[in-house]
């Protein structure tokens, strides 16, 4: 250790572990604990060594502001408490704020339509994951909701598009349809064989008229083709 290291440790011990007679009647040790650790204790007891807020610009600003001093929008400050205590207080306020919107939104949601996408055997112990990468898009021009998704098992080369009008009383033609990629890309990559087939890795709407898909070659071999395709929704 260098002399600088020794001086640093000595200064730390001198500052934080001096005897403090004014703390003798307080719970805990009879010396100032390390200033950071006391904030991390998960207990409701007051801090042994609370911070000195004198000269703090934020507190001075609040004190001199007639509008902000009693504002309900500001979290109250507890200079004698740890961060765990403040965190619990804040979580309680946030839960209270979110409860009313959750109740209102929850009561306003109702089922508009029910579609059977697949059936599985009830005897199976675990339900297989057949529904993948749902992506939602809202076309504000035509007021239509879209959901892109793929189904595993026998339709890995297909991507499904579900369309619903934002006005649930109105219907949309071709409410659900599937696009099969198959080997339609063969000509574009100079592939003469009909054995090449593609499945969808990911799909997102690029804009209201275009869907972007990432395709991969389904054949198990090295150097599989990856294709980024822009497909017109029409």
C-alpha cells in the first residue's frame, strides 16, 4: 500500500467511526455508520446519520416556491428514512394512481369475436407452443387493426394476417388469411430446384401498405439462405 492509500483509509475511519455521544440513546451502534450502507437497509428505523440538506438547491427552490411547496404532485421527502422506506411509499402511491384506470379500462374491454385457430389433444401433459411472434399494427387511415402471427407444426411456411375494424360493429372482408411463401423466391435467387422452401423468422408492418418479413431456408444445411422481403399488403 502506498502512503496515499493508508491516508485515505485513516481519513475514512476518522470520519465515519468516531464515537458520537449524541447517538448513545439511539438504536444500533454508537458510532456513525458508513454513509451509503445505511440507505440500503430494508427497515423502517430512522437513519443513524441522516444527510445534511443545508444549502441543497432543490430544497431551497421548493421552500421558496409558494406553488410547489404544498404540491400533491411531488413525492414527500423523508430525510430520516432509508431508500427502501421511500421506495415502499412511492410504490403505494403509484399503485393507488393505477388502480382507478385499471378498473375503468378493465370494465370497458369486451370480446368482439372468437376464432378457433387450432385444436390440441386434451390428453397431452403440456400444451405445445403453436402461436408465434404476434405483431400488432393500427392503420389509422382506414381504422383497421392488424395482427401478424405464424403457426408452427404444419404451417411454418405461412404467415397469418388477422384484420379487425376499430369499430367492432363493422366487419372487414378477408378477416383472417394466410400467405404461404413456399418456393416462390426460387427464380429471384436463380435457383432451379423446386425443393427449396422458406419459413418466416419474423414479420412486422413497415407501413400501412407494406409488410416486412425475414425468411429462412427450411432445408437443414450449412449456409442457409436468409431473405429480407418487402411484401405489399394488397
